[in-house]
C-alpha cells in the first residue's frame, strides 16, 4: 500500500464548481434525506482520486444503488475516515478548528450526540472556516452562521493507494 498526497485545491475547486449545481455523474439525494455527505464525498474524492471498494465498510460510489453507506451517511463517513487505518482511500483524524485546512470536513451535531450535516472547508476568513455544502447549497458560508450544538472537525491526513495505481 502506497501513500498519495490529498490534493486539497482539487477538493476546493470541485466544491466551487458544484456547490450550486449537481454533477450528473452522481445521484442527487436531496429527496432521500439530504445530499450534504454525498457532496462532501465527491469533494474528498476529487482530492483523493482513490475509493475503497471494500464491501459494506469501504467508501465508494458506482451509482445510487451501488455505493457504501459511508459515501452518503454522516456517521458512516466519519467512521470510515477515522477508522481507515490500513485500507485504500482517504483517512482522517479528529482535530480542533485550528487544525483544519481547506479540503477538510466538519460535521454539525445536536446536543444528544447525533450528527446531521457535513460541510467541506473551502477557505478561511480571519481564521474562521468558510464552507461549501449541499442540501442547502452554499459556498464560502461562515461556519459560525450555522445553528449547531456540537461540532467535530476532520482533518484528512492522506490517501492510501494500492501499489500499481
């Protein structure tokens, strides 16, 4: 298993291009509970260029019927990114706001510990993260403008690739 640098600028460029539209290569999950984590996964994939095709616990998208829960589910994406210790694809670690970089993600949650939204960090203004997201389409929105009770920050450390890719 080799390592690849996560291309943060590619993730941000993808977010800029598709924040207010839908890439026709991906299903729009707005009518099925929201498209935010699908969009976040698309952005991460633009920067990682590698999916993990492990059934059930991997992170991949072929079409709306052939994908892992981690591609579209807030908790499942978190579990994949922080739990991907040796497999192909991106991997992340929890950090605080100061540890975020463009291309990373944040997840917004309720006081009871459930998380419900996955914006992508696309910039900073005086140290405050600016994000892009789907469901309620935004680009360069201040993180502080959201109403949330809990926050977790995921810094994408790198990307693992199978040799020969």
